[in-house]
């Protein structure tokens, strides 16, 4: 009987892992996109003030099973790295088994004039800017494999393509796309959106300069680039993850401690078990809009 009880303990399934939650070393986690330093700074300050990891980043394990690529939560992971935390809690998903979908965010750029924004776009090396009717842009984006397109406040349309002859040495389309987003991100403010109606965006952002629309990316390509540590621009990929874990509210004192990773995983398991026992978990399948992020 004693032997059977010991075996039962070893065979007990980790409750946290049934929800795909896992404590991992921060150094094992890689982003798939660049980040905005100002957003990281603000989030790091908020994490310290709250003393909690509220929403665990979502990641996928690479083939080596030693590294993870963040699908959602790159800013959070970067904040943890800069704060010096040794470990973080991830929700580790399988792209295919968990029916993870990849969509694209658009960027509402505001904080200045359309004229100034267009001047920045035209001055970027390796970027060919072609004016065309707004109604033709979506088809041209797909047909010509363009990097993006821009619609200004006065509804002028511009197709943005990679120009290898004008690009800096060694730069490809991904480099130019990342430079493009970083340039207007440093110039103004960026709001991720799914809205393509400029009039509707102007109602939300009175100082709107323009809307940038990106093409659809394939999840496999994103992961391949991340494995090579090549980053997409910040804030253009939108992973839709069924069963996304929110409001974990894991105390940072445990993650910051010098305890072994095995002990921290045991702590996480007990935390999740307590929440389940208290019936504090609820499943939502519909998309949500959070107004307290």
C-alpha cells in the first residue's frame, strides 16, 4: 500500500500543465517581433507596482524544446528581462492542435500631420512609394507582394514596396518594413486597430495622420524567422488563441526568488489548484475587448 501511494504521487498530473501553464527561464524565451521601448518601460513600472504577473504571455515551443517563441506578450517578456526576473510563467500552446490563428493588426498613426508622415515615408531608404486610388490598394498589396499601404487623413493612397536598388547593403524587405514601423513609431503614436475606415478612426483619434495596412503573415514563416532571431515589426501580428489564460495574478515574489525551477513549478501548480478549488475559472470562447489594459 505504501508503494502504491508513492507511485500515485509521482503519477499525479500537474494541474497547471493541464492548462498549458509552465514556469520557464526568461533567457529561454524569444520574441517574434520588435518592441516599443516606451511601452516596455510603462509596463515594467506597472508590473512592479502591482507585484503580479496578471496575464501570462502565450508562447510555442521550438523543435529543440529548450526555447520558446512568444506569440502574444513580447512587451511583458521584455519587461521581465529588463527587470532581471529569472523565471516567468508562460501559456505554451500548439499552433495546430490548439487551433491558433494568425491575423494582422493595422496601425492608426496619430500625433502629427499627414504631410509630415508622408515625408517620413518618402525619405526611408529601400521603400518605394507609389500613389494610387484607395480602392486599388488592397488588391495591389496582394498582387505585387508589397510591404504595406498607407491611407492619409485626406484619403490619399500609397502602395509601399521594397526597393532593393535603394536599400542599405544587406537589408531585405523585412529590414525595411521594420525600419518603416520604427520611424513612424518614433515620430508619432501608434494604435493597433482592425478598422479601415479613416473617418471612423478620426473620430477616435482627432490628430490622426494616416492608416497603415499590412499583409497577412503565415504562422510557420513567423516561427522560422523567430528561430533565426529575425524580428517582425512591433504590433502587426495578432494571434487568436482559443482558451487564452487571463488574470492568473501570479505574485512576483515567487518568480523573483532563488528557488529552483522545480519548486517554482510546484508553487504554480498549487496556485492553479487553489483557483480551481475556489471555482475561480471560467471559459470564454468569444473574442473580447478589454478596457482596463
